[in-house]
């Protein structure tokens, strides 16, 4: 009878370990302990961060980064050994997202959030899953194909953005004599080139492809030029939580290695979405993103 009791204990331990996976061999702490105790994981949502994290035309949460967050939630369910784990959605804004992660109200935030060194003082970031960079949008028949092609031209850029700073630095360094026009947001920037007020629009490539896709005739526009500077997007989580970060990173790297990330990219960046009556980014995977998937890193670019 004693031997049978030991055997059952061993079997139970083995089953528990299988359910919990590699991260769970150690005692749960931080976010995973909180998730286990409360029976829920809180994921940040955005209303209109297309195509990363947004509400679609059916009023359902969707997006490239949102699906990554759901994958993490599935992994966390296994890690804490709770098949009844509930997902709690909490909408955030660019202003509230960092404080809500830092104070542990939100367990994970995955959207169009740039990983930089300043933010590392408040939160941790996962492995980078996306990269953006400043490029040029111009008419398809325009002779503008690179940064030197902007010389002497009227060029619109978002006021107060990182891109404005980079464009001004380039203009001064290369003595291009660009006439820089300021726009309050990306919509005004797009309107400036559509109306002919400016010959080119400089912004992050994702925003430019989005602007071209929303234009009256998307085929009239092109996105050109090597990126001036790259910025990394990562999922935000509480600072100093090595155990949860390990789990999040394993999910993202696993998606990269399995090819799942490439399929997810195609779904959200090259095909019609259930938003704005079939909005399509028509954005081929950029070399910097291909490099990220081949060589994952959690460093700010």
C-alpha cells in the first residue's frame, strides 16, 4: 500500500509539471503568482491602433499585437495550472498605458508601443516583435525615390514628432534646402500630399502605408527611402518580473521560429481586414522586421 501511495504522488507531480511547463519548475512569483491567485490576466486593449490592437467592424478586439497577447494568456494559463483562467480587457491610451502597467493594474500591454531606454525606468519590455522607421510617401509617378530626392521640395511632417527632428537634422546635414511644412497629425499630413500642397510626406513607414491604403486611389502612392532610424515595438510588463518576462519572450520567439509570426504578419499587413470595409495595409514585410524574426532581441533599437 505504501509503494502505491508513493507511485501516485510521483504521477501527480509529473502531471503537474507537464501542465505548468518549463517556467513553472520554480515557485511562481510576481505577475504569474498574481494571475494564479486571482484567476485572471488583465490585457491592455486599444480602440483604434490599426493593425496592432483595435476594435474591428464587428466590435471585436483584433490586431497583430493583440493576438500575441492572447498567445501569452494561453501560455500563462498553463503556467499557473488554471484551466478556468479568465481574460480581463482594459482599454488604455498612449497617456495611461505605461502607468497602468507600472502600477500592476495591467499585466500585459501589446500594441504600437515603442521600446526605448527612458521607458525602461518604469517598465520592462519583451522581445521586439515589430520595427518601424521614418520613410517617404510620394506620388507613384514622382521622381522622388530617396532622401536626396527631397532637395528643394515642399515636404510635410508631423509637428513635434521624432520624425520631424530626424528630417531637420538630415536637411541641415545634407544641405537639401527642404521646405518643411508642419502637420498636426497623420491625417493632415496625408491631405497635404493629396492636395499637392506638399510633394512628399515623411513619417513612420507603418503610418505611411496606412495613409496610402486610405487614399482615394492607393495605387497613386509609393513609400520609398531607406529608414532614417528604427524604433522597436515590444510588449510592456511590470518592471523586474524576470519570470513573467521569460514566459512572454518564449511565446514571441516561439512564434518567430515556427513561422507563426510570418503568417500573422500576412494576415494583418497584406490582406483586407474586418475594419473600415476591408481596409488593407498592403505593406510587404520590411527587411528590418525579417532580421528581427531571424535574430530575436529585447534591446531598444
